[in-house]
């Protein structure tokens, strides 16, 4: 059953969630990120610059703390975890879909207690794209996504002007309706058709398509190709495309020791940084930017697929919008397909000639 | 604009035909209104070079990359010059890089383009199909205070000379100076708190050319924690700023590339202002100038040390 909630009821809903940790999009000087909220969420936005993966997988996180005892470190203690249930407002469906990839990753060969704990406590409220989204770099529909997709979503909200149309996708979503009580009212059929229209318009607003049918196959035969040199020539080696990616999940672990106390901390890392792959010996197996760009593509479209059965892209378009030199993930992968065909033809001709 | 574009193409084509340069770094049309960095290696490809309001990148970054490329084992260093397309602000970078012995003049042939200003790409609608005309609304912030509309160093200058009409009074950073230390600290806390440490500002800066940055060093010890938190973020930006004092030419790349819109130019412009005021130093103007930190004068004012 679907419901609606008036935009004027958001303060009351926030009040009703007083026993919850509430997260949502927050704007500071025009930049949107997801933060813990101390008032009702503002959902009039496009999408955040930094994806909401930060709610479950913070950019910097203390894993445990310890003390120094002479030459030894002792007393490793995990920081106390919050036990409150958690609600995240205003997640775009592409970013919610990315949560399901992170779920697989963080429970794949080892259960990551930090991430899993937060995910289990959380109810994800997604927001159908409308207004500023989808924008010119969105392409979720080309990778089995949708601007009103429900993968990784507990409750899907659609903006109907003065109210949101609310669809409960999971039991957690239903529990939210129960908790909100009379703030939510049963939807009428007009609401349903209006929501349908918003959803259809969102799909129509997507202008970019991405044919990834042959991407994996093409990448397999391009490992040593000069192609990577060509596409990475203008790369400046910053980590924006990966740090802002909702599916990228690499992290670095460091001990931060100050006098008698210390903490072990993990921080987002990026395969685009030269030092990412540097060994303790000083040897770096991925010293050139062509190798790092290649790794990004291989990881997204081959390695994650092999390991988890999904690809590492949800079509949010952040890497395209943010890249300082306009490297475009669709152009790069589609270019790889064209290049693989070309190189195959050249090989075949070479063999004929021989 | 188109006139300049034709001159750029002709020059690049000529140099590539005669073999004077091994390749030319310039701009080509990107998707929709944006541009991409072009590496033109054959004379017949010179036609793809463009010149328009969206040619924002400072391409001298790739000149530094060329200068820092070492030959592979058994190979000889190819010192054939490269060609590069620069705006006047970018040309100042080359001057500065020459001062610091990073760029050898004989290894670069410069196509300087006179410039009336470029767009702030963040103010241009992403769905725009054609490069828009530069207007008061979309002009890049650096262009509003630009005092060099003509290249300071070039082998060929494309476009008519542009008269200089702007005097920079640094009023934008004077506003910051007028704040109380507490207000100023709060302002910067608010800005630096959201840094994601992608190091885009460092990577986009042609003057951040250290082959091993202090923030990547682990030995003998780590100067700055990897933690993406206010103290570490602040330390990173402060150290980077100090390393650019008296060197930054305000090409604006750091601020342009920042994915979370930190007003990095404000830091650098403050330093630029003070370098000018106190030591009469202007970066990127004359390759024969001494570097600010490389010279000592007992008459230098010391009133800021307390």
C-alpha cells in the first residue's frame, strides 16, 4: 500500500524519529554532502557531490584505540558503537543501488563489522529523480538502474510538489510508516498516477546511453594495448573520479599515534593515486597513469563482476561531471570496444599477410 | 575567437610539418560545450585544435610532465621541443617554471593566445551544446582581476593585442583581512572541513611539481595524517599555500578543479598580494627575476613577525 506525506509534516516526522540517528543531504556554500541532521531534512536538491556511501563507510573511521606501555602498544579497544536505529533521507536510487554492491563487498571474504553494523540498523529512504536530476551526465538506465529504482531502497519517495508519494519497498519501509502514524496518509489513485508521471519524465530526461554489452570482452584483450596511454594522456592523477564514486570502496589503514595514545584508522583511498600501489620496498607495480586508468576500468567492469557478480558503476555521472580534464567513463569504455575490434582486425590482417 | 583558432591551427600544422616540435598540446572540442586536452602529433590533425571560452585548463601541467619524463633503460632522452597553447595567465606559469629551472626554454615552443577572459565552467549549464560567450555572469573569477591579457612569453602570438584596463586592488581578499582572527578562522573551518583530499588542487597545479610531495611521504615520518578531518585538511592547505607564496601566478586551476568548491584562490591571492606589497615581487612576469624565497635583503620588512 502506498502513502503520501505533506512537506509541511517533515518537522513532525523528524520529531517522531527522535530515537533515531537521522542522516540526509546537507548544503554548505552550495556543496551537498550527507551528514547527521539536527532538523528536518531539506530534499530540494539535485544530488550530493560526495555520495551517501559516507553514511555507512565514513571517509575516515576509527577502528580501535590503544595505549602505549613502554615499547608495546596495549589495550586495543573498539570505540563504542551507537545502537540507535538509523534513517537516511534523500538518497538517489543510483546511490542506493550502490549500497547493495557495498553490501556484497563488505561481506564477501570477511564480514566488515563497522559497515555491516550501520547497514543493519539503517532504513534507506530514496528519492525519485526530479527537478535538477537526472542531469546531462546521468545514465543509470543503461546499467539496469532507474531514476525511481528500488534496489537497496527501503522506502521510495517521489516529489509531488506539496507532498511526497511514499512506497514501502521492505519491512523497514513499512515500519517507517507505522512510526510516522497519521503523518502519512493513504495514497489515492491520483497520487499514484502523478507519481507515475514524475517517474516517466525522469526516464525521459536521461540523455546518455551506454552500451556495455561487449565492454568486458573487449577489456580482456586490451590489457597491453596502447589505448590506455591515449586515454590517460590528459589525466592529472587526482582521485576525484574514485573518491566521489558511490561504488568505489578502497581504503587505507593507518595508525595515528600521539604520545601515549593511538588509534587505528581507515580512510578512503584511490587507485588513481601514485602511492596507492606502492610497496614497502619502494617498488610500485603500477607506476604509470595509463596503468592506473586501466585499473579503474578493469576493476569496475571486470574484477568486481568476477568477484561479486555486479559491475562497479551505477550511472550517477559524478566522475564525468567532476573530472578536471573531461575524461568520460562512457567514452572510455565504448572507445575500448571500438579499439578492441580494430586491434583484432589488424591482428587478423597481420596473420593473413604472414 | 575563430581567428585565433585558425592561427593556432596554422602554427601547429607548420611546426609539426617541419618537425620543429614532436607534438602540440592544445584544446579540442569535448562533449557538448566543454573542451578536452589534445595531444596533436600529425600535421593533418592540427585542424582539431579549437579556441573558445571553454579553453580553461592550464596546459603547462603537461609541459612539466614532459620535462620530468626520463628515458627508459637504453633509450636516449628526446629533447625535441613540444608545442603548447597558452593563455596569458598560463604563459606566466612558464616564466615561473623557467625561473625555477624546471622548464628549459629551448624545449618548448609557445603558441600564446591573447585573451579577454574565459568561462567559469561551474557557471555554465552542463547541457549547453556550444561554448557560450563570456558574460559578466559566467566569467571566471580570475579573469575579473586579470592584469595580463597578452602572453608574457611566446614564440607566436595569436589574436589581436588586448588593452589592459584592470587594476587589481585585491579587495576580495582585503575583505578576509578585515575579519577578526576568530571570524577568519571560522570562515576557513567551514571551507576546509569539506575537503575530500582528492589532491586535485595539487595535481592541477603546474607549480606543484615535486616528484614526491611531502603529503605522500611516509619516511622518515609522516608529516600529515591521512585522516580526512579539519586539522589535517587545514595543515595540507596551509603547507601547500606556503609553498606557493611568491610563486603562484593565479591561473586558478586549483579552485576550478575542486569538487567541493573550496575557495582556494583566496589563500593564494592573499599571499600574492602580500608578496607584492612587502617585497615588490610579482610571479611569472620576468624569467630573469629572482625568486622571493631565494633572495635575502636586510631591508625586507619584518613587521609581520611577532
